[in-house]
């Protein structure tokens, strides 16, 4: 980039100031550094930067407070927020406060330089950020826990979409918290004062789904003794969350597409169109692209829903968050059960952090509830864990690791060196069990669908499941 950018860096960490100053000056930019946010606004009356970079948590005035002042007096000035405390509170507060970009530490220096140059281009185009009310309290109540890089992507997406009414597709395995993400998107949108309505496609019988979505008139069918609003009408002005959208029947897909196109629909038995203003957030654990290929899901509806996609990582892809999740849900369970907060000792924490958690966050929450209810001591030890957690074989654990083949080789070698009998039979059985349990989890227990995914006959799958229980 040929133009010299005037950048101000505000951070109480001397090393961060030095690194950023060195990197930006190397690219020919002018840099001024400050160790606190105090007095920055007064200095801007005499001289204003093109781009400002600020930490969030500093002694005295915070970066979020500085952002608020900038939005009031210099709304066009692009600000890049940096923080070592990267969570959804910080991300959403930063974007809501008008930040141009949010960068969790540690960051790539080249990426920071690139963002500064992007921010300067943004300034030249005179594109102003829209001020939003502070929603930090709602963010802290969202229940989304995580500091792993994969979760930062989710938090940043929620922050970026906070000013938008765009349709969003949320992807993630069962138990990863898709509805929590949908609620967070609603809470941080312009629609937050309107209803958030959720409907699980897989949980509603097919013959009742039309009435659930679009409502019915009195006398429309046997038992319809009065008019009933459907979920679309209930969500008017707000957000409608359609979970497990891949399970929506073909005829309902056609009707949904028409509503998305026209913004209106007919209730069951109705003769007058009903207009609604609803933001759609859809979610699925399935690969919709595959369903489209198999002609089980309309391609035009898929493209209507898949405007922006947020992928929630499974727990096994963010293991560094497991201790945070365990502590959070142990505290939550203690509050719900009106009991003392239980703590995990080092050994049990290490053990639990290494488990596959195939049920993801939901399984961790249920486990913490069980431990709080059943553990007699306030310190949870390895012996206090339920048998179903202690009896997970090493092969089952490594099946979900990134380098599972190498880990499996190590496990097999140990078995062979120990002289274990029937090694092939035991290992194959363990791997097969994990495959089948994962398939059943993905299909929500539907055996025929699981058998199809695995390339097995339904009777074969049923027999193998019986063998596991024997």
C-alpha cells in the first residue's frame, strides 16, 4: 500500500506496543503509542489518527469505554479492538460499540497490518458504523462458553451479524448449542425486543407441521375449535428459529420457500393472506448439500437459507474449552439444585478433558448435573465419576482425536506388547461400536438412516447393537 497511514496504538502492554509499532513502521506508516486510554479524546481535538488500535482491558478506562466515546464524537474513525480475553462478551461488545474489527490475542502481526490498511480504505470510503445499544448483559446470559480459536470464529460472526436481518444457517453436531447461537443472534439484532420463536422440525409430526408453522382457522379440521396463530405469525417482527431444517417434508419446503419469497402465507383453512416480517435462522446437524444431491431437499430453498453459514465446532475440536465448560456447568447445576459448587480435582479434570464427549456440550452439562446431585464430597475425584465415563476404552477415545490413526497404532502396539488375547477382535469391535454410536447420534436414533450412512443392512445394525448390550 503506497499511502502513509497515521495509526494510534493504545495498550498497557509495552511489548504489544513495540511489536505493532515496529510492524506498522516497517510498512511505512506513522505510529503513535499510548499506555492507557486516558486523555485520548482530548488529544484528538488537536490531531486525529486515520486508524486506532486499542486493547479492551486496561487500567483505568477500558477499550469499550473508549469506543463509546469515539462513537459519540468521531463515529467515522475506524477502531480495531485487541484482547487477550477473547469471549463472546468482548466480541459482541466490540462490534456493538462500533469496532471495525476484533482481533483476539495472540494475533498474526501481518494480519494486524492488513486490517489497519483495510480500515483506512474503509475510512476513505466514508462508511460509518451504526451505533448499537450495549448488549453486554444479554451476551453474558447467552450460555455460550469458549475461548478456543474455533469459537472465536463463531463469536466474531455473531458480532458482525448484530446489525443485520440476513438469513443465517447454523451447522453443528447434536448438542453443540445451535439454539444458543440462534438466540444470541436474535439478542444482538435490531429485533431483540420482538419474539424469538423456536421450532424443531424433527420433533413435530408431519401431519401437524403445517398448522404449527402457519396456524389454522376455526373449523379447519376436526378439533380446531378456535383460530390458532402459527409460529410464523407468533414471530412477526422477530426471529423464527427452524431447528433440524433437513427433516422438513418436501411439501413444507415448497411452502417455506414461498413465504421467504413473498413474505406472506395462508393459514390452514384460511382464505386471506397473512403478511409477516420474520428473520429466519435455520439449523441442521446434517449435510444439506448431500440432501440436495439426493433430491431430499430443495436446492432453491437451500440457497435461500444458506446466505450466511455459522459452523459450531464439536467439543473434540476445542478441547481447551472443556475445563471452562465443566466449571461453568458445575456452577450452574449447583445453583439449580441449591447445592454447594462441586470442584474437580486435577486427576478427574485431566481425565474428563480427554474424553470424546460425543454428545458435546449437552453431554457435559448433563454429566455436571449428575455429579452435583450424586457426589457426596465437594471435591470430585476419579472414583466419583459414573461408570459409563470410566469404562470408555482408549480406542473409543482416540477415534475422535485429530491424529486418531497414529493414536490407534499406539494403542494397538500396547495391547500386543502386553500379550492381550484376541487383539484384532477387540479393536475392531471397539471401532465398530464408535462408528455405530456416532451414526445413531447423527440420525437421532433412527436405525434405518444410520444403517444407510454406514453401508449396513438394518438387520445387521440391529444385531450389532444387541451384541454391544450383551
